[in-house]
C-alpha cells in the first residue's frame, strides 16, 4: 500500500512561516514529480508548486518569492517552506506524487489526506 503522509499545517499569524512535509511510503520503485495543491473554502483546488525528480521547481504566481519547495529523493519526501504567509493562503494543502511500482509500469498519481493551513490577519 503506497501512501502520502503530510504534516506541518496549523494556525499562524500573517507574516509568519510554516513548513509542510509530505513523505511517501510503500512499495515504490520510483517517484517522478511531486507537488502541493491547495483548496480554500468555496474554491477549486489549485496548484501551488511542483518539483521534478531532478529538482526543477515551478510555482504559481501568487506564491513566488514566498514559498520554496524542496525534495529529498532518498526519503521520498518533499518540503514546502512557506514564508510571509497571507490570509489568502488559508486552505487545505494536499500533496501529490507520480509513482510507479516497477520500471515496466506507468506512473500513477496519489494524493495525501490534506493538512489545514490557517493564516490569521
């Protein structure tokens, strides 16, 4: 059973920082891209940031310069460092990963359970 376990959410004041972690576990041969999405109340889920296995990152415009996504391939873990948080960053943050069980299989996408980030003004 492959799963993603997220941690690090919580309540923080505007201007503060949080660090989210997402660890993949199970019978994984390799993971390609990993990323974070978020969903605010009443809104659609949106992409926050992604990172390839080689470390190339991409961010949505609203978090550029404030969020940093990094990855530890040996631990199958990604970290989202969120600085200068704003009330509009309040959302449930979901981790996802494209993984495969063997070299001959295609990649499958898996999601974490989500972690709530609340930024107070």
